[in-house]
């Protein structure tokens, strides 16, 4: 079973509404649900041109051939072209405002006086103002993959900004059981029922919370990147049957 440490560098502004305090706030985490859809783009049944407003997460889990942990913001290195470079610049979130046009405004602009005669209850509308706190281009994220490498160029999330990914193979991987501190963020829903969370910090982000600095007890994979040991929580074989075929 091949395991890789991955570094993803986003080459455009990146945002999603993980919180809303009068404006959309982007968490410094990428959910592994979004990552797995990007890394498994070679599977035709996962590529839906239109699927309505109902997600297909549960039915897609067994189709994934590459599992990904959630990704955490990194400020140490970036991917440019085919190379990783030292990267110690991160200026924080950037606030970008927007306005949007809703359907009542469109109708009222097409002929308000006529439309009011047809529908007296129709009201004037104004553009909806708002803002997002976005991550700037060359924001970088670390995560692990199980089952192989994904593409070197991906599009990530709903807005599909392009990103470059670099992979480093984890060597000398052995499976163990016991208490360990995970080297990555954890989506607890991905783990076997027998794995127990002993400590950690919860990050609330759709579609399910993520745990950081997690100490767990259960099955895990231990390996090396150079002289550094890494500890990766083993996901549920039943939940991700396509990864463990």
C-alpha cells in the first residue's frame, strides 16, 4: 500500500464559507472530502456535470481509489512548476467584497411599473452586498494520501481554482495498533469504530468536523520521510473499500 506526503499550492484566491460572521470566513484547512474528489478525477462515475443540490458523499466513498487526509495550511514550502521551494511568506487572509444580483432585482430592472401591475406584491430589490476572507495565491497545504499519488495538477473545491501538488513517498511503512499522535488532521468519520479519540481540538467545517493535534488509540500506519517518523491513522476498510482493493 503506497502512502505519500503531499504538498498542495493553490495558484489563485481560495475560499469557501466554513464560518459566517456577516461575511464568509475561510478556515485554514481543506476538508478531505474536497481533496478526494480532486485526486480521484480519473474515475468517470465521480464526474457529474450536474447533480442538483443533494451531495453524493456516502455513495462515492467506496469508489475512491486514493484516500486523503484533511489538509492543513503550511508556511514552510511551496510548489512552483515541478519543484518544491522554501516558502516563508504568508500575509494572512485577504478581505474581498462582492455584490450579487438576485432574481427579484432582475425582474424589477426589466420593467418595474409593468410588473407591479401584474403582481402588486413585487418589491424593489437592491444588490446583495457581502465579503469573503480569502486565502491568497500560493497558499500551501500539507496532507497524506493512501493508495497512490493523484494528479500533479488539480482543481479544488466548488470554485475550482487550479493547484499544483508535489508527492513524497513515505518509506518503511508498517501497520501497528496502539496509542499514537497523528501527523495530520483527522476526519473522525473516516476511522473504524474501534479507533478512539483520546484528545484533540475540533474544527467545525462542512460536511463534517475535523480534529487537529489528535491523539488516538487504534490502527495506524507508521513510516519515515527521511529521518522523520510519521503516524497516519488508518481509515475504515469498509468505508473506503476502493482504496484497499
